[in-house]
């Protein structure tokens, strides 16, 4: 019997690959393995679910059973892969059992980075990276609402996810304070003027910010959580959420002997250091970059589906702008490559901001852009100008 293509992960990467494969081949056997329930949901909705009045249950778009039927695949849900055996071409499952593969695709996502903190309240720090996390978050908010006391939430990290949750918590009547060691919001993505505008709009809506400070300890007290900062100051809050970043899940790949760096290293065709194993999504480091966003995943899945059905294809990305889901200040950013040499040119008006990042050696070459408020309408036009 021919072994199937085995995909570890039923997140956006795993399911998008299965869908792309089915467009090209209706019969190729596919087995998907997930340690979670395998239900299909939109992860980006996790950080604007409160404003959309969604619960963890209503965020599920399709159950794993419905996905199994729709995609003609077999899904092993609540099944953790504990080992990859590259010689035997099989993966070992928790509790015993093996699954053989013809091709293995790692679509295992990333883990939230946990802040290193002192104190007896450290285990109360939440992070929201999947439906299960969101369910706990939702429960904690409901408990605070039921207690009818203060509703102060501390968010660690003033990046994209931290700012989105701050805006969403405001919509539910909570008071977010965002803390970051950086100097400003979305420091690595936006020019200073755009950071300032986003921060001001969120402050006007009721959020507070603290920069150049880190949380060093969290302790439980009768009045909630007592937090100490690296600058010696302190505050009390009722809930803490960490949004300081993600680290690709590389453990299984590293143990199996696959090349890993920040992520599971692949070439342009998404192939790892073993020719039968591929990696996509938040766990993959493709051509030296980990791109933990929806659009790169879509392009990776299309390219890999073509490769796995007989047309070797290198993934190519167009300009990939990201929408920052902060209704207080609609923002779209297409960040320049991390080591790009260049400068931002910023045009500000009362009702919008437009910024273009140009190459310092060739000023006509646009490498990135940021748009806010009314200017977000120029998204397509600006994306067309960015060199890829
Ligand atoms: C709150 C939030 C908001 C976001 N908003 C946006 C946005 O607005 N725009 C945007 O472009 N991107 C956004 N992103 C990023 C985007 O959602 C992710 O890049 C994408 O969903 C990652 O998909 P994935 O399939 O790689 O990983 P995941 O969805 O994390 O899937 C990983 C899968 O692997 C499985 N798994 C892991 N290890 C094992 C194992 N050992 N055995 C079995 N199964 C295993 C898990 O169970 C899971 O099914 C957001 C992310 C977050 C957290």
C-alpha cells in the first residue's frame, strides 16, 4: 500500500496545503495529524473576537469531521506526534502507534514566547495563540465581569498582537495598559510618526502605554495582581496577557536531525534538509525568513502543492501588506525587509498618514510602506510600487 502524504498540523498552513493539493489531485491519500481538536478557524480573528462578539465556540468555522469530508483526508485529532523517524519514514504518536509517510509536511506553528518573571502570580499570565487559549482568556474576562470590580488588563508587548488585543479589550469595556521595552508601538514595523498616531488614537479610546520598561515580577494579592517593573515602578491589575512574540516549533525537527535555525530551515521549494520532508507556516524558515502571517502561508501552500503533485515550484512572494486590526486607527503595513538600508518618507494629514520606505542606494526603489486611517484605501496602489 502507498503511504500517504502526512501533514502535521491542522492550522491555516496544514488546511491550506490540503485544499491546494485537492485542487490538483482528487485522490492522492492525505493524513493530517493534530494535537488539538482539528477544528478549522481563522486565527487572526482571535484578536478582534471581542469586538465581533465571538466566543471560542462560534469562532469555529468547520469541525474537523466536516473538514475530513470536504477535503477527503483522514484527520487524527487530539493526537500528538512525539518523534519523527527519517530513516523509517514514519512519525511516532503519543500513546503508541506509528504513521508512515511518502512525504511529510511540518505545519506545526509556533509557541508564544514566555516572559521570564519572578513571583507567585507568574502562572496567571495568559497568552492567546489558539482556540484553547482564547477559551481561557474569555473565561477570565467573564469572571472579572461577574465580580464587577476593576477591569485592568496589562498587556506585555506593544507589537501588532498587543495593540490589537488592547483595542479589542476596549470594545468589551476593559482598561488595557500596554508595556514594552521598546520606545514605541510597532517599533520594528512602522515609522515613528505612524507609531505615534496609533498610540494616540488608542490612548484617546482609553488605553495606556508604558515604554522602555519590562515587567520583572507578578504576585497575587487580595486586590488582584501586583506587578513590578524594571524601572522600579509598580501597578495593580486584574489580568495579564503576554504578546511578546512567537518562536517556531522546531523541537521535533531538531531531534530528528533536520536543519533548524530560528525555524525549520527550508529551501525555496519548502524542502527541509531531508528531501522527503517539507515545512510551511509559522514553524518554517524559508530562505532565511520566518514570516508568521497569512499571505506568505497561502503562497507557500500553492507552491508546495504544485511541487508535491509533480511540478517543482519555488515559492515567490509579491508585496504582502498586513492589516493591523485596530479600529481606533486603521493601519496597513508592508514592512521593509529586516536588514534593508533606506529611509521612510512620511506624509501626514489630519485624516490619514502615508509612509514609503525607499532603498538608500536606489531611492526610486520602494521597499515598504505604511498607511493609516483614510490612506489605507491606497493599499493596492502602494503594494504595486513595492519591489519584491
Ligand atoms: C492573535 C493572532 C492574530 C493574528 N492576526 C493576523 C492577521 O491579522 N494577519 C495575518 O496575516 N496574520 C495574523 N496572525 C498570524 C497567523 O494567524 C498565523 O501566521 C497562522 O495562523 C499560522 O498558521 P500555522 O498553520 O502555521 O500554525 P497554527 O495555526 O499554530 O497550527 C499549528 C498546528 O500544529 C499542530 N501541532 C503542533 N505540534 C504538534 C505535534 N507535535 N503533534 C501534532 N500536532 C501538532 C497544532 O495542533 C496546530 O494544529 C495572527 C496570529 C495571532 C496569534
